[in-house]
C-alpha cells in the first residue's frame, strides 16, 4: 500500500496497482498520485484535454460527469471530482450534470448516502446537479455481463429506471437502503429534473482506473455521437481524448523473458484476466512473443460470488497445470480471484470457503511446478479476506492495509525479511539466473552467496 506501490501514503493497494508493481519490478507511480499532484500545482486546470471537454460542454449546453463517488481511492477520488466540478464552473459550462456510481466495495457498504450528500454540496456551490445514481454492480461491471451495463445506460442515456426516481442523490441511496440494497447494488435511479446524455453532449468519465470503466465507455460511445473524454486511458486503441495519457514502466518481467526467447504462461479467470495480462505487462494489451494466456470464464449463474465461493479457481488451476506439465515454459503467473472477490461480499463463511479452495488449487500448481524442477513464489497484490469485520461488528468489504506474505518454495537460501511488490520480478529473475536490467529498481529478495 501507499508509497511502496506508487500511491499516496496510507492509501490501500488494489489489484491494478499490485500487478503493475509485480510485473514492472519497480515502484510504478500511479495515476491517483499523478492527478493529485496536477490538482495541487494547478496544471489540472490548464490541461488542454479537460478544457476542451468543458468547451464542448459549453457548445452542447451540457457536460456530464460520470464516475464512482467515494473516497475509496481505488477507482476514483472525491478530490478529482471536486476539481472537475471547479474546472467546469471556471470554464462556464451552463449545465453540469453528475451521473453518480455508488461504491460499497472499497468503502463501507452503507456509506454512499454521505458521499452523495458531499457531492451534491460541491455541485450546489457551482450550479451543478445529480441526474442519476447507480450502484457499481451495474455501472462498473468488468466481466462482460452486458445486461448490468445496459441497465446503467438506460438510465444515463434513456432516462429510464424502472420507475425509480428521487428528489436528490442522497435520497436515491436512502431509498435503496429501504429496499434492502447496499451501495454496490443500488438500482439505477433518476434524480431531479431530466439530465440524460443527449446526442452531441460532452461527457467526462473521471474514474482513473481502467478495468471497470471499459464496458460503460464502450456502450456509451456506441450509442451516441458524443464528445467523450476520459481522465486516463481505458482502452489501448480508444478513439477518445485522454487527459492523463499512460506512462508505462520502463521495462517489465514479461518483456525481459520475451527478449530472451523464453516461454511464459499467464492464467486467470475473467474477473482477474486483465491483471495478469494488461496490468502485469505494464499496460500492454498484446502478448509478447512466447507469451501464452489461459482465460477461464468466471461463474455467470450467480449474482454475487458468496453464492459460488470457489468461483473458477479449480478450472483455472487445471488449465495452468495442463500447459505447465508440457515442460517447455520458463515462467508462469496465475491469479486466484476468489479470496478477493468473495472477500468483497463481506460474507465470512463464503470467504473461508474461497480461501480453502484457493489453498487446494495452489497445492496442485506447486506440485506441478516442482515436478518439472521449478520453484514457486506465492504472494498477493493486496489484502482483503484477511480483514472481514469492523470493530463494531459491521462487515468490512474493502481492501486492507496489512502487509502481504511472500513464500518462495525454491531452495534458494534465506530470503530478506522484508520487501515490497517491486522486489518480486527481480526475485524471479534471480531464481532463473538472469541478470536484472538496470531499469528495474526493485531488489531481489534472495540473499547472495
């Protein structure tokens, strides 16, 4: 977490950040910190792409802000929302409309009403308003469950929300609580006067993390002719302006291995597939020469993963083991999604079952790797299922600040007692007998001699 992975001090880590650091072998400065700095030094308000989005909003008569309204710091930031609102006011946008997504995964599950109240206060100070409120379960799906995304689009574009309407964003969330829905699952709700996205309108998506912004971006860009702008890059081949283009790491582990002609395998189920590919490879969508990928579908017959805590861990392990046993690979990375995804539900018995399944599958992977004379490094990109309860007994659904463990199964002698995620790639190279590139600033956890 924090500065050890390129985030502001005290900010909990997440899957994107963790995999970037694991794959880069260096501390990768994160977009959250980069945008924070731009706001602090004033360059945010001089950003040409952002100012053009506001100019398009002036021409169209309306600028829409889309994004997650919370201070979880994993996908978005309240400070970034505040800056977007302030910029729109400075630039004379006549009608500023917020389509708010509620969190409940990276924040407490019943904190959304407070965040909406804060957002509405910011908007009121600058003549803006909330037009829709939608839980991230719908607006930020990443597992190609298009029915969820379409429900969000119907509210944002069509002004249709199954009869759900509220006078304010805060009241929309409170009404959802009365229906038994926590923040993540708030059904799309219209708020106040009409504020739908119209043909030719300007849209600014202020989430800084890509994976859960992609589907909605694809749908909205496909529905209407919009001036669509994003705070960061969501698609490598996206045809929309990006306010803060990517700054990829200088080199990655996958790149080093590919340059040496060494085979590698990246495996995960769909919920974590971008993490072992796009993020692990430093923002590179396409596989390197010699890089193979195994994608296993995550379960689609349950609304939440506490109802299927094993998810597709066994199938993912089987796909990895089957290919690894062929004996011609130098490196493999596999992600078991279920401890994290089930941990986010806050259901402790299900989280225990998820961890037990991952443990079982890990044993199969370790056995297969050892059978070919290989070594395993077992670690995590962040904590979650290790911290499931708040002191008052409420479920904790978000990530933890706890250090993650690392276990190396190789007979490589003692490891250094502490390290950071950026040290993992250098450790892999050390175990493979490959010299560490100067671009990698992490330090191998193996002790020389």
